[in-house]
């Protein structure tokens, strides 16, 4: 049976209608994207929307991060707990060793005082010190000097030794009312008598060596000096207390044509970067004290801004 052609609807059903073409949609959305990017860049139109979305999504983000934070935090807690236990055990062992050393030191100090009293030897003087801070380095390019914030008003005298936690740093060479000038051991004009801790041989160390080093002069070529030997103050000059670290032997050059060896030293106290120092009273200016007063001074509180060092002498 034939169907008349005029009765057929050639338009697609509503379900299959496509609307604008794909090229038209691409051009429209591309233009919209460019417009939004330019508007966001120039007028910041999307900032409120971005802030609202960030605020709305924050609880979800925090909730999603909770398992990861718990895992990381739990692992760190277990590692920290293990490290804390190991450190506590090491601290207990060190405390026990220090307690034993303190007991031995106390016994030796009592025996030392008894022996000195028995032999009638003069008690070692107390070394008084003043804490100071390094202000700046002297501007003279041909010398190694620093300026500290203590002077004659605080009892600083010329010739006073200056030390830091590592050892001897230098000596006060010029005193003003509120400041003082300290000549470092690396200066070309510095000299200090030393004692080799290993061989107990005396010598003299001088500054001015290349690279901020020191030099052990007038030492015979066959002297028993080895790299690594520690040199301490001998205390025979009446300035430096005995037993303070001065330098360590770095190189030893024994020359056949010369009767003296060239010995370079590395100072124990590095002058670069030092901030706080102690200015000691020269040994020659210290008054002798009795054993009883020395024992009392060990527990007596020191003056404000000062602290007392443990007495050091030949009997120790």
C-alpha cells in the first residue's frame, strides 16, 4: 500500500534533535573561557566564588586528611618515643659516670689540700673572671685585635688573659673606661709560654703565622714534638693560669740545614665568630689564700657579673 509523500514529516524526532553544530559550540565555549580568564585577571570576578568554594570544601578536605595525619603523627610519635628512651638511657649512663668522676675529683681535692697543708706549700690562688662580650674587630688590617664591652670601670687591667670555652683567646693590651682592646694569639706581636701536655716540655708559641696559625719557635729539630700534641699554658709567666688550652700542633717540619724545626700550631680558640669571653685576673695580681678560704669560696656565691674559676696550680 503506497503512502502519499506529502503526509511524511521529514523533521527528526525531538529526541534526535542536535541543536547548534559542534563547531558553533566550540567557538562559543572558547570565547566564554577567554572572557572568564580575562575578567578574572583584570577584574577578579571569580575570587568571591573561589573563596566560597574553598570555604565549603574545607571540612571535606580536613576530614580526608585526618587518616594521613593520624598515620604520620603516630609514626613520628613512636619514633620520638624510641629516641627519647634511648636519650634517657644515655643520660642516665652519663650521669652515673659524672657522679663517679665527681666523687673521685672531690676525694682528690681533699687529698691535695691535706698534702699541701702537710708539706707547708702555699695554696693556689683563686682566679677571678669577668664576663664580657665582643663588640667588634679592630680596623687595623695588620693586626688581630678585638674590642670587648668591659673596661677599667669593671676592674679590667692591662695584661689580663682572655679565654673562651675552647681555650686562651688573647690578652688585654689596652684598657679604656668602658671598653678594652684584646690582642689575639694569632697577632704577629703575640707570644705565650706553653707546656706540651704529652711530654711536659716548655716552649714559646708566637702568632703571625700564615692563615691565622701560630708557630712554636726556637724548638730544636730533634725535639719530641708530634702533630696532634696539645699545648697548655705553663703558668710560669705570671699572667696566664696554668692548664688552659692554647693550641694543637698541626705540622712539624724538621730541616736538615737548620738546628730548629718549623712547627705550626692551630689555636684552640677560634677568634672568628666568638661572641662571649671571660677576662681573667693575671696570676701575678692574685693574692694567696688559705685552704680553708679556698674551700669556702667554692660554695660562696660570686659577685654580680663575676664568677670564680676552680683554682689550678702545680699541686693539682
